[in-house]
C-alpha cells in the first residue's frame, strides 16, 4: 500500500508541478476541469446517484465549470466565495453534530445541490488564486497540508480525546490542536523570513495577511482557516460513512479519490480567495 501511495504521489507531482509553475493557463485549466468532473462524479455517488447517472453528472459538471469560468465576472465570483464560506458555517458544519439526512430524500438532494455549489466555488477559488500567482496558490494549499500532517503526528503522539468518534474515530482534539500549532508556527516563520532574507516570500498568503492586518488578526484568521480545513475533512468522512464506502473513488491508487485529496481544501480555498480580495 505504501509503495502504491508513493508511486501515485510521484506521478501526480510530475504532472501537477510543471502545470502549476510553467504559467500556461490553458494546461492548468484543463487539469482543473478534469478534477472538477471527477469531484462531481464522486460527490454524486456519495449522495446516492447510480454509477451511470453519476458519470453524466461529472461530465456536465466539468462542462459547466468551463462555461462559467470564462463567463463569470469578478464581482460575481467574490459573491460566490462569500456564499460558499457561509454555507460551511450554517449548513455543513452543523451536520457534524446533527447528522446527515437519509439518502434518497428531498433533504439529501437539497444538500447535494448546495455541496455541488461548494465544490464549484472551491475550484473557482483555485483558479483565482493561481491567476494571482502559482506561488500564492501553493502558499494557501501548504497551510492545509501542514495542518493535516501536524494533526497526524500530534494525534499519534498525544491523541486521547476523540474529536468526532462517530464520524472519524482516528481524529483527536490533540491532533487538531497540533495541526493548528504547526500552521501558526510555519506562518510565523515565513513572515519573519519574508522580512529578513527571503523576499520571494513577500507575495504569500500568510505574509500578506500579516502586512495587512497585523500579527494578532493574521494569526486568528489562519486559525479559522485551520478550523475550516478540519470541518471539510470531517464532512467528507461523514458522507463516506453514510454511503458505506471507505474512499470517494479509486481514481488515485493508494490515495482514494479526488474528494479524498481535496476535502479539507474545499472550504478553505473560497475563504482564502475572499480574504485575498480584501488584501
């Protein structure tokens, strides 16, 4: 399993890093569209659609994403980010305590539509942050990855109190706190280095936050980013548990599906894009 995970990760990096940093937007847009289609397909399956209908939904989702990406206006996109962030607060986060509606009912299909909206918003934000700069996009994504890695090792070392035992028994409060500390430490280090001997860090998310809002508010906003990443991770775990599956798909051998890789990013990217518009 570990060998498979490593091989898949190497292949993904070999494809994604050149696409990210060669600054050729059509190639980047093509890769993002493929990911959107895959994410919509996986999401449709998690909400109870048959395989054939889920594939149709994935195709339509990718085509619709391309059409909207070229037609959307900046003001409308910022509103999209704001609505997506609000949905995570008032619609998805409460389900972690209240539970999900049963598959097949009207409440389930209503939730599926709004979640599709959230997925679209996340990938729109991905494109928007990329257009700001590939390094800036990477600086946002790294925060989520560091939170996940920090949570894993902190949970292994200190985890005792379960964060959401009925949804994801392996996650602990100690792990979540450790992930948050790791993010704040990395952000603080990048800010210090940016003001010291690493000017290339000036146009990164944490550094821009601190320059605009000061230390206290910047660290608080980063903490909110971490909380949103945890909510995104738990929400997708909850969808999988309800559907009775381990991974959202097998598209990425050893890693599961696209949603398994971007679950924590789905709520974070629109919020980061919205904050960036304020900067």
